[in-house]
């Protein structure tokens, strides 16, 4: 007996997504970052990022402790005495007596060097990525939840309810987003990851609201909603049990788009001093530190933070584009 059930929206979307090599590669990069985030959150990776493992501003090097010991010994090897210089032996003895051997703990392998406190840049980048990604995901989830709820109410009920939400939407969209974010940050004042999530989530719901409202206006008059009304379904059940599953792909795409935007917004806030507090590291705080280090020619912290952020944002953007195409019902 053959299966006569037609595949659903998500099954078709996954089939389309699997055929896109760029999308699958981007998905792998995003999952790798999320796995690293989970390991860092459990304390299995970069838990000791604040430990001093290198000298101040140690340059990028793949020389381990053994190699560093050999290098130090080579620099401290006694020079052959110069028979024409009667003071050569005394100078060599003074050089050996004044030589400073760095501790073994500060001669570990540092692929991206160390910052001005001797922290490993690689571990610092991983820990900073944890903060930035948590902010991006949390703020995007809050914005999508608010935008979906407000859009559902405005689109389904219409009338005065729609007018009130559109009035708020007009206020929020009439002010440039960065100014709105900085204004809310200045009002809240208290710094912290939760504060940044609230700032970005409370100012970023307008995009999902506009799209979800339009979808609810389109779906509320369709036959399946009228059938639910005929059997006595409540308005909340019609909105979230019947209509929402048919517009959830819009919310999912908006979620992935906002994650990218909010990661960049967190970097901007931390760079300007409105972001994470002192003692908490993020990609934005690393870039803020790097601007002073560049004057001294110390480029490796900037390169590490910018490379990690560029890789994640690019992968997330490509995945979002592919996900939007895969969830387009007009594609076959």
C-alpha cells in the first residue's frame, strides 16, 4: 500500500535546504559556534580565560613551552671569550646574572597572542563569543515573541486594537534604530547581559510585527479559520493553534535575521561603552580594547574578534537567505 500523504511544509523545506551546499556549510558553521557556546557555558572550554598565560602583549606564536625553554637557553648560552677584550668575561657573567627567565606558565602556545593582561586571545574570543551569541539569540527571541504577539492581535482583531499597535509601530520606526537603542540604554543605565537583551528586544519587535500582522490579516478570512469559528473555537485558539502554524515560517526567518543584527548591535553598544559591564568580555569589548592597542601596533586581538564575528555573521546570513528560499511556498 503506497503512502498517499503529501509532505508538509517543513519536510519540503528541509529537502530544499539539503540540496544547497552553501546552506549546509553555513549550517555546520553555525552549529559549531553553538556547540562551542554550550561547552563554554558548561565551563568545559575557556573557563580560565582570565588566567595569565603569556607576557603582556605576547605576539601570536605557535612555540610551546618546550620550544620557549630552548629559545631562552639559546639566548643565555655563554659567548666565547674574546682574547682581545680583557672585560669580555666580566660582561658575560653580568649578562647571565641579570637574565630573566619567564615562568613556564607564561610560555604556552598562543596562536593569537595575548592581551595587555596576558590573557590568551583564543580563549578570550571564545568567551566573548558566548556573551555576544547569547545576547543575539535572547534579544532576537524576545523581539520575535513581542512582534508575533502584537502582530497577531493587530491583524486578527483589527479596528481600535490595530490602530493602537500601529501607533506604537509608527513611533518606534520614526526614530533611527541606533538612536532608539542608545536612548533606551541611557534610560536603563544599569549594564549587563540581561539589560542589553531587553534593550535590543524592546526596540527590535517592529520588523516581525509588520510581517506577522499582514499574514494574520490574510489568513483570518480563510476557510480553515471560518471552520474553526463554526465549531466554537476561541479567538486565542484560532490565532495560535490554527493560524500561527501557517505563518510560523515568517517568524523563524525573522528570528534568524534579527540574530545577525543584534550580534552586530551588541558589538556597537559595547564598543561605545553601553554594553557589557567591566569584568564581562564580549566581541564588542574586545574591539573596544583593540582600538588602543592598534596605536601600539598590537593587531592580534582585533583580528581574532573580527574574524570570529565575521565568520558567524556571514554563515548566519547565508543560512537565513537559504532558509527564506526553502520556506517559500511558491517554490516547488
